[in-house]
């Protein structure tokens, strides 16, 4: 039996209660990176992590500043001759609105039916926490780790990682590693273990339409002054065709077509499209014609309005022409699209669609690159083997629709192979009310990582 299984598993079995208490303490910190009123909580979460990392014996632990929220770094580098792994996760979480749909408040964790509910339980605090316990289990039972590990926990992933590349650039000298492991993804439908091999990129923009210098009486001025809200509706309607295809000129120019072999890989996954409709509560799925749901999610770009506002939102009626109207719009990007180029195309198309009588401004809020890796790296094969041992099933390989800008950065800036090994259940309500992690996946995740360090030491032995 491997050391991981023989020594680490019994330790994990006896410390489950302490672990859950600690997990919940982490979840109580409302570390919402997007909202400036939570800047103090971001700091608290970073310090909390750093304190835990020091307590379990990690070294060089530091809360390292960026132009935004800090990066938390720590390492353990005493596995002489063994490979070095850079572990990435994020301690920030998404905003929690609409609050009224949460069964219990988002930062008051609740354990029920084998699930732990709270914002960040799955994405991504639970997955950071399971890494700390995998390390702790090794250090407490064996006094060592089988590999060298550098932990890198970001505080702005959910805000588009806007300061992360600059931090990486400034610190790259001290980040030498053989590969990066990211635990910020999850399992496939039915809770089948998965290794993620593709992520989409993102381009996030805000459109501001301005008209009169203040709200006007719609009787006195209606018919003579362009309405910014109507103008915004015209603009947004022109961004997509009715069938869901993006209507921005040039948008698809760099999109890499799916090969026959890739389409066969997607088809092999036998995805339950009706199940997706049921799970989300929509009457039917909707998307670009000619592709299956998994292909649209993993390999086709999108343009979505994420929010829009302007004018009167209160009770009853108020007859005005609003002075301004706004929308947040984002595009998911696939190989070989360029986020900046996509932004310029969207901005130009918005300008072309804007009716007379208003001004429009389109600003880029954040962007991040897509990533795509193979399945045949020895580190990926070792991960598959560990998932199979712990969860009793071999993993599927997924091209996911979400984005993790750091994944591309580790490849392009540090030249590292990246393994996306995450454990969240497929219906975890990430970014939604009542987000949860299952305790089975959390505990299995710790045991998988504990085995993985040992497996990597032999798979990548030099
Ligand atoms: N954990 C997700 C990424 C993810 C989602 C991976 C689904 C696999 C499947 C991550 O924390 C996330 O949500 N990222 C943001 C990034 C954005 C703000 C740049 C996203 O995808 O919206
Ligand atoms: Zn995440």
C-alpha cells in the first residue's frame, strides 16, 4: 500500500471534525473581491489562510500585495530531487445577490444531507482548504511531502484576475516549478470524476449610453429627445442574431473549427441535454445551431448580457426619459480568439449600432485567455489514476465553459504544463444562491491530492 493510503488516510479519518470546523470558519469570511466594501474582508481571508499555512508547517508564507487584493504564497521545498508543483486556487468569491433566495445566509455555512452550503463552499474556498489538509496530513504523519510544493492563492480570480499577470511577472524568478495544478473545476454530470482539459477565455465590458443631462418629463420631451434606454435596447438587440449567433462582424474569424475527432470526443460524453434544461428550469435549451450543448459550452464563443439598468425601477409608474442606461456584456472566448481584438470588435459594433441623439461609451473591464491542454502528459495520467483509486471510476476529460485566466498565464508566462484537477459536484450552484460542496467530494479530494503528490514523484522522477 502506498504511504498516502497507509498513513495519511487514517489521519484524515480521525481529523474530519476539526477539519469541518475550520472549513466553516474560512467560509464565514465574506471575501467578495468585486465589491469595495469587502476590501477588509479580503485582507482578513488572506491573513486567515496565511496563518493556517504557517500553522501546518509551510514556509516563506506571505500575504503579497498586488495593485488589488493580495496573493497568498507559501511553500515546502524539502523533497530533494523530486518535482516541484505550483498549486493555484482563489480565496475570493462571487457576490451573493439575490440574498432572498438563499435558504441560509451565504456566509453562515450549513451542513445538511452530506453537503456544506455557503458562498465559496465549492468555488473555490473548499478546494483551497482541501489542498491545505492534504499537505497537513503528509506533514503530520510523515514529516514530509513527496514533492516540493508552492501554493499560490489569488484574491481576484472572480474579478477577472486583473492584477495577477503583473504579480506573476514580478515574482516569476521565485516560482520555479515543473507543473501547475489548479483545483478550481469539477466533476461531470452524475458526479463522474473529471479532468478539465479546456477552459474558455473571457472579455468583460460595460456599455454606457448617455442622453440628456438629467431625467426628463417624457410628456414634454418624449418624441423630441432620444431615449438612452431605448437606444441601449437597439444596441443589445444588434449584438446577436435571433438564433443565438453573435452578430459582431469578424467575431468568429479566429475561431478554430472542431475537428471530426474532437466532435467524436464530445459525442462520447453522452450528455443529458434535457437534464440541463430541467436543472436550470428553462423550457428548452437555446444556443448556436449545429452544435451540441457540450460543444457550445466547451468550444464555441458566446456573447451574453450579464446585467442592465437605467431609468425608473421603483413601484408604480414614473414618466421619464432617463438620462442614461447601462449594460454589462461579456463574451466567452475559445481557441484562437484574442480577448483585446474581440473587445475592439464589440466596441466598434456597438458604436455602429448606436442610434442618433445619444452618446455611447464601451469600456473593457477585464479579459482572460482560453486554455487547452492534451490528455497524455504523465502528470495528467497520474491524476487520472488517483481519481480512479479514490472515487472508484476513471475520469472523463472535459472542455469546460468557465474561465480561469491564471491557467493560460502559467503556460504562457512560466512555461508550465497545467493540470486542472477539481472536485466540485456538477450542480454546485457556483455563482448562484445556495452554493454547496458535497462532503464526499471534499474528503475524496483531499485523499486524491495526497495520493497525487506521491504519484507525481514517481511519474515525473528525473
Ligand atoms: N471555478 C470557476 C471556473 C470554472 C467554471 C471552471 C466552470 C470550470 C467550470 C472560476 O472561479 C470562475 O468562475 N471564473 C470566472 C472568471 C472570470 C471572472 C474571468 C468565470 O468563469 O466567470
Ligand atoms: Zn473558481
